[in-house]
């Protein structure tokens, strides 16, 4: 009888232990931490695997074990000491887990990856979005922020804050019933739960930490990106072209005397997103027929402010032998062909040039009957950290 009682107790213990372990196995989203009078909303996912391994945000972080004595979870990790220790279970069911760890109360919600994938797919969030602040736009006046939502649940965020570019990857979850989107990653302004206020096909408005954001979907068209694939050695035995350069300085002065300015759209490629960030460049022109000189003042226009970037001058001995003025003469270069190209300002007959400016590759479209005016320019090079720098200039207006 004593043996039978002991066997029943052992079986009961095993059943209870297995039941609790089964409830704990799976993915848990940490939504809130109460530590004294402080409240945090960290939002990251911990996976308690069936084999006793533990993953945090998809990275193997250590091991876990349910211990009936004390009704607790014991976690061991060499990755981060904060994952180590005993978490006493205060509440556990199929959807909710609350534990006490080191005096702090941690709140978890059970998540189902299959359900997340289905909700994300139906959300219409997939794609690239450009973000701006609705109520305080001046805070991001000189900054650009993009986020790309990928299926099933990854995102890539890229920000350019006064020339300092940062890239962040993470996970996102759409909650259709609550009309929330949860962004899990190291994003200071966007991480955590955001309340969706309005949602459309190409525009999204949501609130996070007291700030309201407007997101507009950006068109992605990788086919419009013409990469410059030629190399220096391609120019060594280049055959002489029967097409000549179109401009002569003697013709440039009388033509530009009737031109006040040129307006260009500059597109800078964000390679990871396959989208362009656009700016406006104004070239103010002063041509003097008597003195036989011409000056281009290059102005950059951003958020209503105009700043002079540089100046190009030709006259006398200055730039005397540069037939590519106001741009630098590439070297080496080759004349490709005659081509009619359409840009925002219209369609133009051009002579097309390929060449190099140092390590940068260039492609020029020189308008045949408008000396000094380029219809389009592509400049491709490498950044300081080996990343692609790709800029396109397209003529928008001749004034």
C-alpha cells in the first residue's frame, strides 16, 4: 500500500510538472515590467523551447527549466547575465504569464507565430514607408526616416539624422482587434506598441509614446536604377567614336545669356530599400557676353531654406580646356552614342558620355542644342565604409 501511494504521488508530480512545462513551452512577449514605482515596456520575445533551450529574439540565449518546488522557472545564460536567475510564477495560463524576478514583476503574453504571420499578411503594411511627425514636424526637419515591413514579421528601419545614418532590424506584429502594431527592436521613437489611428492603402497614422506619426508608402522600382558596370580597363583600347562632343564655349555664352536658372531633381539611392531620397538643386546662371565668361551658382533647397553649395566659373584661362563645363571633365571617358531622353523638363536629343572622376563612375547626357545644360547625370561610387553611393540628377526646369 505504501509503495502504491508513493507511485501515485510520483505520477501526480510528473503529470503536474509536465502540464506546467507544456503551458510554458512556446513564445512569450514581454509587455511590461514593474520595478518598484518604475514601469517599463520592453517588448521582446522569449522562446521557451521544448528541449529546454531558450531563445531571445531568435538568438539562442541559454536554457530554462520549470521547477515545481517553488513554482518557478530557472534560466541559465552566458549571453546576458540579466537572463540568469529564478523567476517565481505568480500567474500562468494559456495566454498570460506573470513572474517575480528579483523583486520586479514581469508580464508576458503568449504569441502564436502562425497567427502573427496571417495577421501581418492581411495588414497591408508590407513595403517601404517614409515617416514624419504630425504635430511637431520641426523635430525631424533635417532628418529622414524610413521603415520597410517584410513578411512574415521582419522590418528594416533606416534613419539619416544630419548625415549620421543608422540601420535597425527587428520584428513587427499587427494586432487587428486592438488596432495596434508592435515594433520590437532598438528604435527609440517607434519601438513598442503603437495605436493605429488611421489606415489607408498608401498612408498610415499611428501614435507612440505621445507622438503622432504619418507614414506614406514609397514606390519601389528597382528597374529604374541603372547601375554603371563599366571598368577602367574597358577604356584602354576604346575605338575612336565618330560622334563629337556637342558643346563649344563660343556657343555657350549667347545661349546661357537667355537662361536665368536650371532646376534639377537629385535622387540619392538608399540601396537596402531600393528607393530614392529626393532634393532640389538650383543652378543660377550669370553669363556675360562682353567679358566672355559665365558663372553657375549651385544652390541646395531643403524645407524652404536655400543654401549655396558651390560655384563654377568659366572665362579667360579658367576652365579654358574643359568642354564638359560646368561639370568636371571625366578621365578617362568615352562617347557612347546619340540618344533622345525624357526627363521631368521634357525630351531632349543628347550625346551620352561615360567616364570616371577619380574612383567615381559618371554618365552624362549632354543636350546637343543647349550648351551647358545636362538632361541627366548619374554618379556612382563607394562610401567611406564600402557602401554604395548612387546619385541621379534629372533636369526639371529651364527658366
